[in-house]
C-alpha cells in the first residue's frame, strides 16, 4: 500500500463521492471525490491530530490537497513515515 491504513480511513471520511467499493488510488482527484474547502480544513485538523504534526504555511496550498499521493507526500515529509 502506498500509505498507511489510518491515512486512508481518515481521508475517506472526507470524500463523500467515493464509495467503500471505490478504490482510492494515488492519483484520485480529491476535489472530484467530494473534498470541498470546509472538508479540507476539517481533514487538515484530523491529520494534524492523528499524526501529531502541524502543517506549515508552505504546505497549505491546493496542490497539497489535489490527490492522496500529494497529501501523503506532504504528511510523510513532516512525520518521516514510510511509504511501505
């Protein structure tokens, strides 16, 4: 798996257009899956709490929240989490 299970579970909570049967792939367009601006803020808080990190201003850009891969990459850079 590209990211850990906790990340996928948290992310799926904020993607109302993605069903449980739908695959969450590294290049899934999060906006198309239902991640709007309010959900982005809520997801940000959930990720910060779950991983005990603080997203810095340079990470708070649309590109970070474009796909699971871009978001995981930003999170991984803050936590040193493994991609395996």
